[in-house]
C-alpha cells in the first residue's frame, strides 16, 4: 500500500513541476521550482505526519487538501502579489553635456540622530553608484554645491570589482553643519566611454523625494530619469514610477564601513 504522506508529497512536487509552464515570458522557471520542491520535501511530510497523529484521518485529509489546493493556486499565479516593475534601473551618460542631479536633503541641525552622527569621527562622503567600473577615458565628473568637479576615476571605489559599486567623494564635516542640501551633479564633460549610473524606485512619502533630475536639452527634468526599458512583451515603457539616483551621503568609520548613517 502506498504511504499517503509520500503520495501527497509527490503530488506537491508534480504541481511545482507543472508550475514551470505558468511562469511569465522571459522568466527562468527553475529557481522557483527548486525553491518549491525544497519546502515541499522539508515541511509537508512533517506537517502531514503530525496531523495524522494528532487529529486522525480527517485532520490529515484536510491538511493535504489545503496544501495541494494552495500549491496549485500559487503555481498558477492566483493570489500572488504583483511585484513592482523596475525596482532597479540605470541611466547612461553618453554624449558630452549629459548630466544628472541628485539633491540630498540633510536633516535639520536640531535632529538628534544627525547631531550624534556628526559628533563622531566619521568620514563623510558622497557615494555615486555605477553598474560597472568607470573607464579612464569616460570624462565623467562629480561635484556638489558648486565645488570643483572631480573625475569619477580619481575617486576610491568599493563594491564588486567588476560590476556594481560606489565611488566616494569626501565632504567636509563643517559643510554638513552649515548646508541644508547637498546638490550633487554628475556630468560627462568629454567624449569617451559611456557611464551607467544606478537608480531605482523611490518612496514618494519620504523627505526629499522627487529631488532627482536629468539634463535634457539644457533643462533639468524630474521625468524620464532612466534609460528606456522593455516590458515583458518587448514594448518600450515610460518612467511611470517615482525614482531616484543612487547618489547618497554616507558616514564611514575608521575601517571604511558606512556605519554612521546613509542619507539620500
């Protein structure tokens, strides 16, 4: 006689396998399949054995029905929460004159956490996220509050050696005590390799939201912040969600860790 626990568990694996058919176009189905199989093999037998021992056949049958029907609903997409599109994106600075701006609203001097952070010997720095290391011939610079532009390639960098990472431009602590805003401009001043600056979704409720802009035909615009991207159908989509550039103020400790806080 077939063990009913094994039978229900095998049915759960079969449903996970069938669910690979229902994944959206362009989405690899196997990570979800293996994740589902892991939980089915790990938790289903334990729960089913406990239900049978504590509640008998009715409890076992009821739990088995819940697990199977719930698995079918999950794999077919019913009841799932829609994930936001374009959680992370980028903008490419290609031609001389291309530029973006991120205004970082600093806390008021009376803010307790801000005062505490500035009282420690942290090293403040503006961090600029790029999708990959910037080529030496890129001609991209960064400046803030009208200071002299500095080449990104002249700045220290942390992150993935061959991919996602941050360049760090030091900021005087005295300036942070005086200025309410850091107005950071990243500009391509010459011909050379393009640079992809990171960006992503923003919370419209946060203080300072909407302070990202892109220079388009000589005008700073708060729309079309990113490069065009394609939907699952291959159609080009517009910037329909609020976003910001990953240009931030971080306070680094003596070991170089951003443990003093992050503001953007």
